[in-house]
C-alpha cells in the first residue's frame, strides 16, 4: 500500500466514494467489512480517508463487499491513468518549455480520465454532488479558475450544507473543492493568494467539523491544522482567532483531551487583542469537562460581559447567538444548577435549527438530572433522546455528549441496570451518513 498526501490527492475522491458505497449497505461497519475483506479494518479506514491507496488486487473484492457494482474498479483504474498521465506531463515539462514537442498520447489519456470522472460526478448513487467536481475538472482541463467571489459563495454553501446535510456527503463535496482550491493557490498571483488562503482556512475548518461528526478524529486534527496554517497565511487576525476557536471547539467532542483544548484556547488568547466570545465559550466548556465548575461559572460571567459589549460580526457565518446559551446550558447542567440550565436550554431551542445543537441541550437536561443524584431518571431520559434519533443522525457531536452524561455517573454506580442499558445505546456504531 502506497502512502499519499491526504491534503492534495484525488484518491480522496476514491475514498469518499468507497465510504459512501459501504454506508449504503445496511449494517456494514468498518469492522465487519474488514472481516469480509480479510484485512484489518484500520486499512479500510485509511483507504476511505484517502490516506493510502489500496492494492490493485483488493479493488475487485472491495466492489463485491461494498456492493459498488463495478464503480470502484472503474474509478480506481481511471485515477491510476490520471496519475500516470499527470506524472508524465510533469516529467516532460522542462522539455516542453524549450521545444514545440507535446506528448499528445499522455494529454489525451489525461483528458479521457478526467472526462470519465466528470461522468461519475453526475451519478447520484455515489453521493457526490456534480457541481464541485465540475469546477475541479475545469481547473484540471486548463479552463478558467473560479473567481474569488465564487470561493466566497462556496464557503457559505458548504457551511450551510454542514448544518443541513449528512456529514459524509458534506465531506465528499468539500474534498473536491479543497483539491481544486489547492491547485488554484499554486498558480495564483500574490494579490489573490491572500483571499484564497481565507477560503482555504474556512473550507478546511468546515471539513474538520464534518470529519469530527463522522468520528474521523485523525482527519479532523489534520484538517484543523491546515485551516489554522491557511488563516495565518492570510494575515487576518479575526480569521486566525475564529479558526482557532473552531479547531479547539470541535476538539471537545472526543478528538482531543480537554486539557489540550484548554491549552489551545490559551495560546489563541495570547494573540488576541481582547477576549473573544468564541474562545471564551470553548474555554468554559473545557473547564466544565475537567470538573472545574467554579472556574467555568466565573468564566461564564466574563463571557456574558463580553457578549453584552457586542459581538464582532462573523463574515463567514460560523458564529450564532445560540452558542452563548448553548455554553450556558452545558456549564450549568454539569454544575447541577437546574433552573439556570433549563432557562439556557429553552433559549437554545428557541433559536437553534440544527439537530446536534437541539439534541445536545436536551442531553444537558439528562446530565443535570444525573449530577443531582437522579441517576436512573437521567439515564432513561438520555436513552429516550438517543433512541429518537435516526441512525444517520447519530453523529459524534451527539454521541460524545451522551458519553459526558455517562461519565457523570459516580464510579460506584456504573453497574446500575439503567447505566448499563444506556451504555449499550451509546456503543451502537453510528451510521456515517447515507
């Protein structure tokens, strides 16, 4: 198995299609797929993330196990052709600069492969939206790059998709645009590079969020780092702080240790001219996870003071007013302050439209019940909330909050039947989109 660059490889497309095909088969998790493929499931995970390329002799078997109807075999062969043709073009580049010679066979091979990929992009059964792929192919075929305005719109589109569509579909669409944007950055003028770095930071951050929802914590960390580096390259202080806040915030959902998240927040605060609501909200949630409830409540008062002075408008649409109330719900519930937690929860439910936010504040209610000593009632409440979700909606942002509720049960009470039943609910493998 050959290693590939996970931030620049078209094999991400193969991995995304591969993952979609597996998830389209009922109850085919990675472990079961690994057993059927006679390989460790971690290999399948790396192939699906585009981190490694599967051996050619495994692809036909993948088609059979994943029920892909020959699509994976065709796509694999096409990407190999595309990779070989582009490698030949790069190797011949210096010769072309000094002569009229042009390797027509290589160029035709490359274009034929790209046209085949364009056709795949229109197949709804793959879960790949055609428009991002069309833009990527336009770039590869030497057509005009998207304008800076187009990339601004793409950022808004992908953020909207994150809030309204299955995360697997969001991640698939994003990797195509990120690949196209990476290519455009390589040839952009210095004047355009700054704006393109902004778009790269935003799209990479959204991608990290989508991967967190899918439980791909390693991928989320890598793309969060890419987002931070792109934001730094843009020189935009507001963007640098926002991206750092997003990177730290998604780390609270199983990706990172709370101490690490707290350190990330403090590092970001060192470059801030003044406290920001995004960083403060993440800080108090991390303190709460660490059991430092008095500190969290003190910081919550600071957060509200800063918010009362006015929140700087977020040009990208990441920040929503309900996020302050969400932080209140989290902290008050973990501290067992039922009245304040209930009031914060009602504010979130009145404002928030996205399912993870609405479900998580309901789980905060169960958390508060457990903290106050109502273990059985809290477990039953949490189990009912989780059971009401469709499999596709059991994203890690929700299941990790369920684990927070579970961890609130004192160690000596972990063997209670209600706790055991809720633990079974949480260990059901989430479906990663359909």
